[in-house]
């Protein structure tokens, strides 16, 4: 898997888009901060998250819970 970054607005739902570069994530963070702060004195906090590791599992373990 290629390296990627995600942008998160503190206090909002989790990020959903993978950015292929740090610069792309920074540009998006600036764009979103401007949109969310438009017309308010609110301080908008944006965080750029970097993917550091990937966890994978090949199989699913099923447990029969029928009685």
C-alpha cells in the first residue's frame, strides 16, 4: 500500500479521503478550514494524519452462537 495522509477537523466525524501527498493534504486542510470558519470568529483546528502502518488479516474466524 502506498503512503497517504488524511485531514480531520477536530470535533467532527472522521476523515474519509486519502491524499497521495502531504502537500495535497495541507491544501485540503486549508480549504476546509476556510469553509468551516466562513462568517464566524470560530477557530477551526485541522489535523493532518499520516498513515504509518497497515494491519491485514487473511481469514475470518466464525463463531457459531446458535444454541
